[in-house]
C-alpha cells in the first residue's frame, strides 16, 4: 500500500470539508453565510485554490469553528 502525504493545504481543506458535511451544510449555504461564491468553496475543497488566512478564518467561522495555527 502506497502512503500518500497530504500537503498542509490539503489537510486544512479536508478538515473543513469534513466539518461542513458533518453539519449537513451544502457548499452553497456555506458560501452564502460567509459572503463568497460557491465556486470558491468548491475550488478550495478540491485543492485548486490557495486561500488567504482571512478566507480560512471566514470559512471556519461560517462552520462555527476557529482556525488554529502552530509552527513546529
């Protein structure tokens, strides 16, 4: 079995996508909540968009979550 390493962007996208789905929220609903387009949410979740910290904070906030960063 081949081990796949996720980039930090992929990890964040996966975590936020999983939270959105667990909440039963569509991409469109989340986009409406944070004042962006559904296509931005879709591109972010698919890894085709390198988001700003501001976008990540808004996205997490729309899901009732917070973004926490650490440097190791």
